[in-house]
C-alpha cells in the first residue's frame, strides 16, 4: 500500500484548551500551538493529535 507507514510511529499530543490538565493551557494562542506542532514534527512526530474543548 502506497503512503502507509510500516512499523511504529510517534504521535505528538497538542492540547489547546485553557484548562488542560497536562500543560496548564500553554498552547491556547494559535501561534504558540502551531509552533509547538512544528517542533514536535521536527522531533519525529508523524501525527499530531489536537485536543480541544467539546
């Protein structure tokens, strides 16, 4: 299958809620969130899971 990764991968978690239990709302600002996502990609994340309020 073309385009499908083989083997394990790394997923970065980006919480963008102001009351996030894990990062205390560090990435509520869109620019900070994008910057953090780009850092995780540079560090090897193949997928970014963005957590938001529901």
